C-alpha cells in the first residue's frame, strides 16, 4: 500500500484539504530537486507531484514545457528522476511522491532495463503513485494491477468534458486520488471558474469514490482556498515553476517554501 491513501484519510479526518505542489524534476537546476522536495514537505505539502521531463508534453502549457526542456538539456531523464526520489527518501519517508508524465519515458525505460523494470525501480526508489497523461483507463487494467501489486497507485485525469462513461472507467482502475483538470486546454491556461468546479465535483463523485484533487489555474492563496472548500486536494504547478525559473540555486527551496506556506495557511484558515 502506498502512502497516499493514509495521508488523504488522515487529512479528511482532520477536516483539512491536501496541498499537492507539482515541480519538474531537474528544474531549474539538475541537482536541486531533492532539496526542493524536502523544503516543500516542510512547508506543508501533503503529496508531491514530480514531473518527468519529456520532449513532447502534450497536456502542458509553455511554462512547464520550457521547464522540461531545460531539465532535458541538463541530462535529466527517468533514471535520474528515480535517483532524486531515492535521495529525498533518505530524509523524508512520510510524504507521498507521485511521478507525473507520459508513456514514452516509461516504455523506453522498460525497453532498456527489462520488462517491468519501471514499476520495480519506482517502488524501490520510494515512489507512491504514477500519473501517465496519455494512458487511457480502458487500456490500463493490467498496468494498474501490476502497480498495485508493487504498492503503487495509478492516478488519472478528468476534465470538464469527461463523460460519465469515462468516470466509470477510471473508477475501475484508479487508486490514490483522481486529478480533476479544472480548465479546458493545457496547464497554465485560462482563468479558474470556481463555481464551475463546485458544480462538477458532485457529478464526478456520483461515479468516483476516490478523493478528488483539482488543478490547472490555481495560482494564489485565494483561489486555493476557494477550491479547497469543495475539493479534497488542490494541485499547484505552473505558478511554482514560474516563481523558480529565474532563481539562483540557493533561493529555489526558500522561494518555493514561502509560497507554499502561504497556500497552506489559506487552506487551513
């Protein structure tokens, strides 16, 4: 069993909303990620989503695309990302870590290291869940079963355009939580419509029993607080990437921590 369900169960029992920051592994410097993850956890992150750099991230907007390109240029691939998680686990064995990315790096990893190597090595590194944007739920029953056998969760995205049939398919294979994409389009796009999110989540809950996290468009304490009133978790990515992009190495972790402390305070108020 991963760390995700116990973490979310504890927060629910305490009447609190989970805070899930997203950062691209290897950004803005190749060696800063474990330190950044530790700082985010200490600042109140309940789960950390760690983006696996990929050259064609179809669901990501310009901010996260550029972060991935920068990390790739620094030599950061899936093997290095797993190493970052191992480094993080030397100090923090409590905060769940979810790898978010695309099918190509996972499948290339298995080609290079042998069938099943990704699941084996992710579990050994201390990963708790994976969110693979371009894996449709109807094709994931076997993959989901193998992940669960290794103690990992398979997390899926839902969107404003998702049908009831898609929600039901995701309920069959997902575990951990489900990530509701609050906007049509890519990460960092558009303005968040809190009322639309509040109207959609009950519809999803008719078909999905897992906790619901909401992301895309949450940029500050006010929007986080508004979403936190209706969701089980808030996910913040593009805004953190923007804040970190121009920081010298010694400022990366402190800047992220300060931002997240403000969000954590708003969620708990």
